[in-house]
């Protein structure tokens, strides 16, 4: 593979997962409803979760909430050694779901008149986005949030990928600390992907920069603003911005990865690491219940005025993902049965998560795989919203 192609392959392996773990066995699923639900209402979702475990995912933890109440379910195990089952209340690393929280804070600041989405990056972070064709004077905050900035994705840097995504590098460097500005400098050591506003490409660098803009506009770290503006008002007791803290609070499961360019070979426990290497692009921890509460509140207009929510839901086409479009830290998907859901996915070492809700916020689903190389997250979402008879 050429360096860029190989790096993208490594990132996909490390963050999203694409194959199977033959040695994992399916454990008895567990489901618990907070209030009565129609018989079999989520049976298709449970089957899809079971299938993910059969395909190699160690375990799945999920919660769905609709007009009938809250459904909690698991499949598989949370620890490959002890075979301890997963808990539907597991905390887990949510990866890029962090982006929706960050975008919400930026839009709240716009609503307060403290910044504009049409401000340039250079207005807030003078001289930071510069070099090899990058120019923060030509890039707007809106373009950061919808990934049309063209800024190179720092996690696609070949050296970064080999240092942090492969086995030898990961175990030597998993507690390394790099500042957000150092992450940006990795990106600007490359040429941009395209001129600002002319195309779309997912870049974690965009949200590292958005976090720095929040800090500059408020005088507080982006995580403090997320806590004060979203976590505390919504009572999201399982949600945190961990910074460099390497552990996941309980209840939680172990997380597993291949740490290789292939999806075969040994499986490694990657539970403990420095999430600060993801910064505002993906460091947060939450659970399925909190994520359902967050996305439901967001889509219901509890966190943003109508104008800013409309801006967040103004999308650009994402040709790489059929029937999907990207807003400002929010993904719109049309499912096979015509149902439209809004949310975001997130990958972190050993962890693959999804959280979606309907436009009215009345039917939400969030779940996590504790392995990052196998399983079909789309199948779980389809099963919840477009169940097919057996």
C-alpha cells in the first residue's frame, strides 16, 4: 500500500473494526425493560446484537428508549478471560460521538453572540493552521464542524498510525501525551486534502481545532464547557471528559483490538490508554442511557435555539456513505424502510459505538461493541428501526 492508503487502513482497523474473532462464544443475552414494552418489540435488535457476537465481537451493550419505555440489553462478554457478561449500564469510550458535544457548545456560543460560524479559524487561533498549503485565514468554523475545511487528518499521518495503532507502538506509547496544538502541527506537516469548501473529508483535526476555539472564546477548556453546558444540565451522570486519565470508571468492560494491519492473529486488551491523544475529536466516555438522553434532548431543541439546531442539521453530501449526510457534528441517515435518524458513531481503540435518534427525539438507540475489528453496527440500527419478520 502507498503510505496514505496504508495509514487509512490502519486507522480503520484501530477505530472501527472489520473482521472476526473466531474464538469468542455467544453467551446468553440479557434484556431488561424499565417499563412494559410490546412483546418482541426489540427482538430484531437483540438478534442483530447476537449476530455481532457470533461474528467475533466480544460483547455488546445497548439501550433503546421509545414511547413504551427503556429497553436494556446485552450480548456476549465484557471480559474474554473471566467470561463476565457485559452490562447494559457499562461506561465506554465513545470516540467521535464527542464531536456532537463539541459542536453543540460551539453553536451555543454562536447563539450567545460570542462567535460566528463564519469566523475564520485564524481569527481565534492566529497562525496555528499554516504550512504546506494550509491557511487558517481561508477556513471558517462552519467548515471545521462539517468537515469541508480540507485540513489533513492527523490520525492519517503514517508515523502517528504506526506509533499508536500497531502492537509494538501502542504498548510503548499508549500513555504518551501530545497537546492539541502538537496534534494540529502533525496535520499541517502535510498538504491539505483540498481547498476549503470544495469537497468533504472526515478529519479529526477539525474538532481538535474546534476544542481550541472553545477554549479561546470562553477562557475554559472545552471539557469544562461540555460539563457546565450539557453534562450537568441534562444530569448525564455516566458522561465525562477524562483528559489524560487512562481508566474507564465502572461498571465497564474490557476492550479488545488486533493492533495489526490484518484482522487475524492475537487479540489484545487495550482498555487502558491516554484518551487525550484524541482530544476534542474523540476522548469522551459515556453510557448508552446518557447518550440516548443527550441526542433526544438535542433533537428536541433542549440544548440549542431553533436557528442553531437548523444550522446543525444543514448537511453536506457524503458520497462514501450511501443515504447519509453530514451536518455540524451530526450525521443524518435514511434507513432501508425510509426512517431517518440523526446521531453519530465513534471508534476508539477496542471500542465501536453508535448513538442515533429520530428527528422528534422520541425513539433513541445507543450501543457499544467492545472489539473494534468485527461486527456490523449498521445492522443493529436497521434492526431497531426497520425490523424484518423472521
